[in-house]
C-alpha cells in the first residue's frame, strides 16, 4: 500500500501539495518515485517564474526515464529545493519531506482545495 499522507492535496500527475499560508510546497508522490525508480537528477524551476496550472516547471530524471513536473496551480515559483541538486535521491528516500521540489506562491488558495483529496488520490491509484 502506497503512503498517501492525509494532510496533502494531490494531482493526477502524481504530485503532492502542502499549503502553508499562501505558499505551497510541491513534490512527487511515493507512487511517482517508485515508478521512476532511482532519481539521479532534478532540474529545479527558476525562482520568480510566474506559471499557470499544468505548466511544466521542473524535470526529474531517473535511471528509467525523465519526467516533467507540472505546476499544480497558478502562481510564482519562490524557491527550489537546492538540497536535491546535491542529493537527488532524497526524492526517493523522503518524497514527502526532504525530497520536496519547489515552493510556489499560490495565486488563488481555492485552487489548492480543488485538487484531489487523499481519498480521491488513493482511488486513482486503485
């Protein structure tokens, strides 16, 4: 059974979102990291970049494939996780903690609530 924390929202692209005030932390889910296998490189988004929901903003590369990471909501990138540049395996070992990818200042907080709930995401995984 996949780890699906109850305090997060999710996208059908297997990203998680943790809203803290008007800034959301974004990463890939346990399911995504398991499908990718060993993450070897993460291309972080540029800070200050404005983006719309579903814009590709980062890339996660594993021994198996390279995958775009999409902005789950509209907003402005405020920080990339610099620790991932030195240790991309954090996306595998701690996907919901130290393996977060970027933070985005949310344009509309209601957009976060419109994302998948933990139960919805579990149903998506089957």
